[in-house]
C-alpha cells in the first residue's frame, strides 16, 4: 500500500505554540477582570482545549468575577477565538526535531 498524503498536527506537535495559546487565554481572562496566569500554568491545561482553560480560571476566580454568567463565559471564549498574534509578536517556533521529521523521505512511511 502506498500513501498519497502524510499529514502532521502542527499545533504542539511540530510547533511550540504554548506561549501564544497562553497569551490568547490571558487576553480573554483579562478582558473579564480575571488576573493573568503564567504560561506554565496554562500550558498544563492546553490539551483540554480553550473552553476548559477559560472555565477553569473563571471558576478559580468566582468572587473576582461575581460568578461570570454563561453569556459572559461565551464572550470570554469569543475573545480567545478572536486573538490573532501580530506578525511581529509571533512567538511560536518549530520544535528542534520537527525539521528532522519533515526531512525524512516519504518512502520511509510505507504502510506495514
């Protein structure tokens, strides 16, 4: 069997995007009066997705946000989704091994 296409997941697999995901989350949280969180703290939650990240910190800050209601949570999620890093602030970088993986000839990925 021969494959026509080999695809890779860029986000977190070939490219380290944690700092930009954290910045998007922090901007969304900040827009609702929630204290910014360290990148390392947000990175631990990245696999759960943006909604889970935001809801986690909203729950931790219930008193600070007066229990941000469902509509406020949706606005926070929309703020996250709208974040787009400016070209000059783009911080994602390929993982060191990414160029090695991408340079492997396609013939090496033959089906078994």
